[in-house]
């Protein structure tokens, strides 16, 4: 389940890196604009992640229970209709108030001009993203992560391919600058969602069914019971990052640009952990629906061990190659210096962030979304954000770096405690004893 999603998530995150790479050629103001835009749009994108988590929990548990095909098709259509309606409302609201948001975050006049060229088109693309994410959740809930991954790859390939053509005006196309990156995103999402719906319809995962509106309220309640806390949980991190970016802005625009470049590189390094969180949801959901709790616990323990092992590997790589990686996506030496510092030290703590996102996905899949929301809320607002502002005011940029490390490590420990509290780690055969106790049972 997780391996194909690695390619899909890598492709999606590559869009952010491609934007940063090509827009850095337009100058520091454009790259700083990306630094402001990225956490805000990621926070809004959390609605799609939350709704897809809600759809996955409802559908995968139904598959585990053995619900009939018509019921699952109807539930899938309800999820898509709900997502489309909510995404249109959110896109309109964002388009109306985005100047106020970025002004409050400290964007200067030149940076704000670049933001205004990008955001309206991005808002238009948002409903397409939500429908694509929910349709992909339909695939994954039936055990098919490969199709979901390639839909994501398609959206990213179209986006990245169009980026230089529309940003710089190549091959006879108009030179759109910042707006060109947003138009490329819109095109990729439109093509991908059309293909996703077509495949799901042809396979019978979605389709016409008798009494389409039968059980609509139950479906909405079931999806939102997980979807709203999951959306809020996923929004907490980027929203907090937006507020942390405001703290970074007190250091200077070069720090914002370097911080933004570093967080994009960090996102790429986290791809296997994000894929793991995508893969564990259907596994936990189906087995919990089938009352095979020991298998869900074994999957959670295995995922946690992977987070720690991979975290050690990525920390080593980022420590060794921080400068050359930062130089690729920074617009100048000063930006690159800030990015390299972030990668070298925050990389040591990424195992903790992996534990958080994996625990959140597992808890969402078994209808414990309030636990995952509380975990994310504590990481950002009890730890990262206050420590970042204290660090920025007392030590400058190094203080912000220290805040990120402390928040990741403590939140990782809290993720293990939360997983035990929700029954996803056996308190007798828990994380420490997993290799000896769980594997022989399954063998």
C-alpha cells in the first residue's frame, strides 16, 4: 500500500520544488512569495486530506465488514459530492480574504504583488484537487494504491512540464510569471481528476445506484466524523508553519526564502514517511472493520519502527549534503545559508514527525480522529509556535531551528503514547517487543 504512494507523494511534492526552482529565476521577491504562499495553501489543502481520510475510514471499514458493492458506490458518491460543495465554498472564501491573510503574515508590497498573481488561479484549481483526493481514497480503500499513485503522478507531470513554458513564455505561450505556475497547477489537476473519475466509474467503484440519496445524512455524518478533525489536524501543521514563517520574517526576507526552500527539501525527504501514513490507513481500517485488531496493531508497530530507522538515515544524508541541496533551490548565497542550517539540524528530529503523521493516519482509520487532532494541535501550538517566537526574539534564526527540533522529538514520544491509548499498540506486546512478539505470531 505504501510503496506506490511513495511515487505519488514524491510527484506531488515535486511540484512545490519545481515552483521554487523556476520562480527563483524571477528573483528573491518571487521566491519569498512562494515561502508565504506554501504554508497557507497547504493548510487549505488539508480539507482535501481530511475528507479523503474520512472517506477512507468509512469505505475501508465497510470493505472489511463485507458491505455490498452498491452501498460502497453510494458512499463514494456522497463523499465526492460533499467534497465538491465544501471545496467551492472554501475556494471562494480564500479568494475573497487572501490579501488580508498575507498582509497579516508580513508580506511586503513587492511580494504581495507576486502573491496576487498566483492565488486567484490556485483557488480555482482547489475543487479539482479535492475531488481527485477523494476519488483516490476510493481506490485505496479497496486496496488499490497503485492507481491512486499514478493519478497523482499524472497531475504532477502535467504541472511540472507546463511550469517553465507558462512562467517564462516558451514555445509560443504567453509569459505569465507567477500566474503561470498557478495555471500549470490548474491544468494538471483538471486532467488528473477527469481520468480518476473515469477509471473509478469503469471499474464499478463509483457508479449509478438505486436511491442515490438514501442514507445521505448517515454518509455525511460518518465522513465528517473523521474528516473534520482530520482536516483540522492536517491544517494545524501548515497553519502553524505560516505563523512560524511570520516569526522568520522578523529575521528578514532572505531568511523567509531560505526557510521556505528548506521546508520544501524537507518535504521531499519525508516522502516515504508520508507514503507510510497513506498506506497504513486502509490496512488499519479494513482489519479494524473485520475485528482483526492484532493485525492493525502489528502494522502500527512496524510503521513506527520504520519511522525511526528511516529518520536516522535521512538525518545522516541531510547533515552531509545540506549545502549542495540548499544551493539548488535558493536564489542566493544568503538564502542558501539559512536553508542549510535548517536542514542540518532539523533533519535530526524528522523521525518524530514521521511518528506523528503515521499515528494520526492509523488513529483516523479507526475513528479516533480527535486523538490525532489533539496530537497535531499540541505539537504546533503547545510546542513549536511558542518556542519559535521565543527563540526568534531571543536568539534569532537559531532559536527557530531549536524550536522545530524540540517540537518534533516530544511530539514523536506523544505519538507512541497516543497509539497505545487508542489500542493501536498492544500494551503487552508494544513497540519495544514488536520484533520478537508480533512477527512470530503472523508467521
